[in-house]
């Protein structure tokens, strides 16, 4: 798996590759290869790097952007969520 944001996030954390290696348990050489695209990452490696950087793993893979809202059940529902919740199950349609 490609880690397009690893270098950007690591530098934003003002951390060297060596420091990230110590914090995450991932070899510095591996971090270097991941940042330059010469190697793909296993999910376990992504989790270790994310823990070392104190971010969610999805932030490294360029997946979902995060807002600091917390879990859906601990924040007020959006208007759309409220409308879906109020409709009976039989009225919900999937697809077109």
C-alpha cells in the first residue's frame, strides 16, 4: 500500500526518520523506502507508523480526511442523518 502523506506528516511533526523509527518500531531504511515510493507498506506497518506519529492510519494512506468531531454517536446528527433516522426502515431505498 502506498503512503503518499508519510513524509509530509512526519515533517509536520518535526520528526526525523530516525526518531520515527524509534517511536514506531519500523526500521529507518523502511521509512525511507516508503516515503520515496520504492516499497509498499503492510497494514501492520501503517498502524505502527500512525501510532509513532500519533495520527489515524487513514491519514497516512490519503484516505478519509478527518475532522476532530469524534464518533458519530457522540456528536449532534447532521440534517441528513436526522432525516434518515426518522424514516421507517421500509421507506429506505438503496441504489437508484
